């Protein structure tokens, strides 16, 4: 197996599904793909950090599809929204934004035990490392710019025209998201050791709460846009599909951009950073490419978007730690204490950006 091939395993015990029940439902509810299931169906589970368990469905004919469902167990409010994923990707069909074709959605939990949807399978490479280790050095800048262009294309979609006028509130996005993720990390605390120190996370939350009154913009915000949530062409350095839309909404486009640029600011002791000399464009060059693709003259309040991205990432990782502690995570091998420690380090990094922004403002 190539080091950029999607990792597949037999479904984990907690994530096993009734394959026969699934095939029967598809034959009734999705006849446009049911003929491919007539000669049998096999199921494998993708690995790699998906918060919603994701499966490769292979028919006896060789046709392949992908199923994505909610995880089992007690879930945080509004988390794991597979219905939103289905809706936004369906709306993007024909928009020019690369997304898999949506084939069927089921909200009847009696079929396989959870809400799920089925989409087309897209061949390509999965590259989780922002430093693009498996990518030829000569191709890395082109792939980075493809990410910038893809994000700009998403933000350029007229969300009202594609039927997403009720998909989210366009105003006050950063304020609402700061409050939301503060609530999510509070909700995760009971599953984790009471000795964890959240003082820096609280300071970062308070700093953001005082500075999120930025100029409002509205676009389809992916919410988790990064290299690892895309499929890259088998041979060319370009994005052919964007995945993992559960956090998508109508929101501020620069929040997506700040999140995508986190690897440039990641502490050296944490994985996921970009080292100098990696063959990737600089942060400034990357921002210039996004601005050119989206028609922007520049970006105001950039530290606010970066600090928010670290804050939200810390809350997300803490949620992963809590689910690992409760035993309902979709990927194996994640230690809840290590994940919780990573969440706190992400909060430290966000607080450092906030402190640096305050210092620069005083010097001006």
C-alpha cells in the first residue's frame, strides 16, 4: 500500500454495521445504485481521525461507494451532523467546488443504528501531513496553491443561490463560534481528569470574546478545511475532492483561512507544523494566492482569525480526548490524556498569538 493511500481496516467492533440491512435499505431507497449491490456487498472502515465513522462499500461487481454515519454513544450537542454534510455537498453539485456526489441519506436509526449517508467514491491520495511528506518536493507549492484556490472557490459560491439560505446565520459568526466552542470544551470536561488546568484556554476565550467584532462577511465556511480533509489527484498536485463537512455553515470565510494556515504557526513540539525549507510557499505567499483567487486586496485583523483557529482546534481536540475516554471514537489508538495535553498546547499557541497582537498594537 502506498503511504498516501487511504487506510482501511475491518470495522471496529463498536462501529460494525448490519450489512444486509444496509443493502436492503439501499435497494428500496436508492434504486439508482441498488443494481450494483445485487451481487453482494463488503464493508471496510477508513482510518485516519474521522469523527464520523466512514466506510468503503464494495459491491460484488467492483463498484465502490462511501458511507458516513454518526458514531455511537452519548454525543455533544450539534456534533457529528451528517445531515449537514449531506446537504452542503448536495448543494455544491455543479458549483465547481470539488465534492463527492451525494447518493442517499437515511435518518432512520433502525437501519444500521445511526443516521448515515452514501456518496460516490473518489479515487486519489490522502495526505494528512500539512508538510506534504509523501508529495514530491517539486509539486508541493502547486498543491498548496490548489488548496488556496479551492478554498477561494468555495467562499465564492453564492450560498443563497444554491439553496443554503437557511444553513446558518451570516452575521456575528466569530462571536457565536467562540461561544459555541467554549461550550463544547466545557461539555467535554466531565470525561477528563479534573486536574487539567484550563486557565490559558479561558484567557484565550476571553481575549477572543473582546475582539470578535470584526467586519462581517458571509460565505460557505467548511469549518475543517485542511489538506488531510481533501482527496488529491493520483498523480497531479491538485485537489479533486473536499471531504468532512460536518462543521460547515454560513460563516466568515477568513475563519476557514486562519484554520488552514495553522501549520505555519504550530509549536515545534506538536505534530502538524511546516518547517522552513519544506518546499511549501511561505505564509505570506499563500495568503497572497488566496487573496488573488478571491479578489481581496488584503486581510485585516489576521491575528484574530489565527487565535480563533487555535481556540477552536483546542476545543475540537479536547472533544476527541473526551470521546476517546468514553470509548466511542471512530479511530483506534488515541490516548485521551495525550489528546487532552495537545488541546492545552494548542490553547497556549493561540494565547501567544493574542499576546503578540496586543504587544504590536501597543508599539504602534
